[in-house]
């Protein structure tokens, strides 16, 4: 019920029902229990709250946007997350201490899993906190990746990601293959980079015939590297994965490719996202139909490149 409510924009009821997620077979084993009470949006001034990540990397990146709002209520924030996100999220406004999940926790008064924060703030479609960017990267990472990327010509630089976390139960529906992007790589004045990690990253080492894609992903060690990579390219084109959330949170141009039945966060029948102002959504018109999605992306990318050439600009 919660997923249907959220998908259709009924957030107020949707967040309440979403608390039932902890009773599902997918999440019941990962539910955290503490003697400290769960924060419900009540007065928190002068108290210390533990915010803890849940579910995937993309969920953490999307909902860490609430940390500054919690801090403005007068609370001290301790944030617990997977080690891959530590260096990236240290700079988020309002977070005083970041702990790797599994390490000993300092003392705190209350706690809240990240995806319960929209309920605590009574978030509606109109009040989504979308102060972009809310994630910024260490400039030393950005400079390091600037030196890795070939700036010898003026081609438009696009990063691609085509597969998500294999542990996600709907992963087979949202994933595509590198080969699906082949029509895009035939466009002139464009250079493509792989942003793909995991098992599917091997596809970039042996791309389909006629496809040219640069693979620097062996130098990506955590999400700070991914963020620096994204800062040094012009556009991200990705399926629904953590990469698209990261680009959106950084305020970078990102085109997100969605399956016919999308996750609740992308809602229905819209080409934009209220969560990420710099994002465009491209949706399947039927189950498994990536061909029409790529065709639409190719059309829009061609128009973008044409406009840039005539205006002599790189702005999207």
C-alpha cells in the first residue's frame, strides 16, 4: 500500500504506511533496535541523534538530504553508514561525526533510520527538500580525476552506468546491457566513459563491436572517486542506480532510464524528478523495451549537441 501511495504522490499517507517495511522478509533481518527511542519529529534541541543508513547506497544518498534539517532543529548528528560512503558524506551539512557500520557507537539520545525522516518531517510532494547540491566532494579528488580525463579535444563527455546492485530484488527489471547504448556511441563529437562497477563492469573492457568507451573504473575505490569522476564530465546517463542519485545530489546533469514499472521514488507520467532538479527521466513504454528508451535518449542527445554547436556552449 505504501509503495502505491508514494508512487502516485500521496506522500502523507505513504510515509506512514512505509514504516511497515520493517515487517517484510526483505528488511526484517536488517532492522536496527536500540534502547533509545525512535525520533518522530518531536523537539530535539540539545540532544544527540543517531541517523543510520538503510537499504542501498542510492537510498542513503537520496535521503541524507534530511541531515541539515535535523541539525537546524538544534540536534547533534551522528551518522552511521557503509564504509564506501564515509569519505563522501563527511561533508554533508549538519553531520558532526560519521561512523562505519559495525564500529562502536558513541552515546546518543534518539535514533532514526534515514527513510523514516520524511515521515518525521511530514514531507509532501510540495515540501521535498531539494536544496541542490547537498553533497559536495573534496577538491583534491576532483583535481585527481581531472588529470585522469583526456581534455585534448572539445568532445562532449558522458558517463554511462547500466547495472545496479544484484542484491536488489527488482534488479533484473531496471538493468540493461552496455550493448543497448551502442546507438548513442555512434553520435559525433561525444566521448563515453564507463561509470559501472561490479560484475557488469567487465562489459566495458570488451565492448560490443563499433562501440568506443573509456574504462577508468579500476581507479574508483569509493563514492568520492565516483563523485569526482562525475564532476569532470558533462552528463551522466544511467539506469536507476546509486550513480544517478549521486549525480542528482551533486546537481550535475543526469538522464535516468527507468523500467516500465519504476520504483516509487520516480512516480508516474513525468519527465522530471521533484527530488533532483537537474535530472531528466526516460521511461520504458512497455516491459523490457529499452530500444524505445535509447531511441528517445539518442534524439534528445542529438538535439542537445546540435544546440551546443550552434550556440558554442557546453551548458545542458
